[in-house]
């Protein structure tokens, strides 16, 4: 029996019941408190800035067209399993507005959404 009640529920940041991660730590030695993540453990100053172009694209389409129904993101990968190269294409309606490539699907998506957002902001289309 443990001296503290919370020790029965948590061990290394995980719940006994569900095995889910909890906010107070990962339990694997990295300092993840206050949003520092692996970057603090690796001696880096801060995490790289995220641009969230996919969210911006959704917000733009919602504002301008009152819908994101025509938005389509098609992704494909090529290369060997250990070194995949991702390609993501953004379609709105039947027209391609952006294409991105990267070593991760998320990176390729962000690039494609950035290009599509810029193209849609400059275009005079109406759906």
C-alpha cells in the first residue's frame, strides 16, 4: 500500500486504469512541464514556430464561402518505408490550388495549404 493516495492511480505519468498520458509528465525522463517538450531536454531554446496554414485555409474558406465543403486534400507517399517522401495536393472545387512535398505528411500538408491559401486569397472565384 502506498503512503499517498495519488500513487495508486499514477505511475510514471500514466493512469493504471486507462494507461493514458497525464499532464504532469511523460515519465520517460524528458522535461515536458510548461510546454518545453524535448527541446528543453536537448538544450535547445524553444520549439520551432508552427504556422497552422491548414487552419488558416479552413478559416478563410469558411469566412469567404461560408463552407469548406469543396476542400479536398489528397496525399500520397513514395520511396522506401524508412524514408518516405510525401506529396499533398489541395483542391477546392475541381481546381488544384496547392501542392506540397516533404519528409512528413504534416509538413507537406502545411506547405500545400500555404500555397493554396495564397492562391485563393488572390483569386476572384466564387462557389
